[in-house]
């Protein structure tokens, strides 16, 4: 039955009842009719409000676009343009290490026991300086071999001279002369080889004392000492070397660079090094090598640089930063909440009024809650920062999607 007919019948019954009450109470019919009209109007207004409540806006969804009716997109969807940064400076973090071209690790060439240590950490040494004395039976054998070869060589030379004289007189054959000459030559070779071994360690071969002195092969500073008096050393042992010597007048710097920065880095590029120890100072350096591979764990590329350090202000193992002047580049960044990872691809929603388009983007590094967008968006685009997941759910529920 029609609702208007029902309301009319209710009003008639109320009116009839009211007339009866009016007679009982003494109220005048005009006043009663006015009250009834007010009540009936209120009921009709309530009914109209319930009937006119707007239904939620139903968007039109295609493969990558969500479009709401005009001016009916939800207020919960918030969009903002990406930030654009123009920079000419590239800052890399790194660590100072010894210049391996000017660093040596002194090992014990023979097994032995440490008798005396002649230098301490930080001592300056020159080429040939004594570092430590060892008592070594193996080295004593090398000394004895030299003396033995020297004695055998003297005999071989005298034998050759005597054989040559006898050959001139026709007493011995040509073959005997050649054998004596070969023996003398072999003895001289043994003497020379043994003498070179001893001279490498500063020994003239004048005595057999089992005393081996470790000596510095370069001018530099003692930066490591890993032996103690009485310690037994083996020539085949692994581990830290007894001494590490280096020239700290120049240092290497190991830097970590991102993949997207590789186009700005090349051998010979200059940079400025800064350290928290010297906040007001900077030190010049340059790149000497760019690694040929990307670290699979950190996704960074190792850069090796050289930093002159004549004043020895910088120290090995310092953590520093290096700033490079590079070609001007424009970086576009967006809030991390604007970027969705779906499978192995990244997407953003671009707003155009009540129309929202999903676009694939290439991303760079994320820092301080913002993600670098390498391509896929323009400067004037408005990116959804709140509500992107809701829009994605609408795309996922569109009809016909598998």
C-alpha cells in the first residue's frame, strides 16, 4: 500500500481521537488541528531525511585507473607533489686505511725464539733498521751451509787450476779438465746463492752464531708489533705478522658508493675528506680505482682513493666522509608511503582531480622516510601519500580480474 495513503489514514484517526479528547478537555478544535499539523509535518520531514541519505560514491575501475564521480572522491585520500632537489655535491662515507703501496708486513723467514725486541709502536725506522733478534737453528744451518760451500769452492778451484796445468803438460785428458772446471763452477754457484741468502738478512757470513736479526725493508713507522720476548716463531705459521711498517705520509680511503652514483665516479676524480676529529679542516684526495662489481649484500660499489697526509694529521682506521663535485643532477623524491611494492615492481598513484592512475616507477635509495624516484613521474604530478593501499584494493577487486 502507498505510504502516503497510510500516513493520511493515521492522520484521520488521530484527528478523530483528538476531537473526542477536545470535548473531554475543553480545548478548541482550531488549536488541536494546529498541533496535529505540526506533528504530521515533523514525521514527513524525518521520512524525507531518511529517504534522501546519499549512498557512497561508486568508482569506475579499469586496469590501472580508479575514477570517482565528480567531487566525490574520499577525503581519506591525500596527495602531494614530489619534492625536487638539485645537487652538485656527492657525499660518500668511508674509512682510512694504510697505503698498501707503502706498507710491509715483516715475517720471520726462519723458525726461532725471540731474544730481543729493538723497536716499539710508533718508532720511526729507516731501511735496514734492526727490529728484533731471534735465535734460530734453521738460520744457523744456513750460515753453516755458506761456510761449507765456501770451503768446497776453494778446493774445487784449486783442483781445476791443478788439472789445467796437468792438461797443458799432456798428463790428463781433456775430459778430466772439463770435469774439474764443472765442479769449480758448481761450487761457485753454491757459494753465491748461500751468500745472497745471508746478505738479505744483513749477515756477511763471517760466523755461525744462529743469530737472525729482522730488519726493516723501508723507511716508515712501526704501526703493529705482534711478538714478545721469548716467543717461539715458525716460518710457516699463519696469523698476524711480527711487525707492520708503513709510511703514513699518504693513506688509502675506502668508500662505499651507490649504484646510481657510478656515472659520476671515475679514476682521477678529486674529493675533499672531512673527519669529526677536525671539523674545520678538509683534506684533498683523488680516486685511484673503482671496483668492477657490486657488493651483493649492501648493493654498493667499493671505491679506493689516495689521500696525501704529509702532516700525519689523519690516522689509519678513521671513519671519514668524502665530498665530490659532480655534474648537476635533479633528484625527485616522494614519501615512502606513496610507493607500493607489488611483486618485484614499484608503483605510485597519480591524482588528477577525482581520477587516480597507477604508474610503475623505478626507485633509488630510501632515506629519512623519502624514496628517490628515478623515472615514471613528472615534477607536476600529484602523488597519493595516504590511501594508496585503498586504491590498490579497488584495482584488485575489479570485475574480470583473475
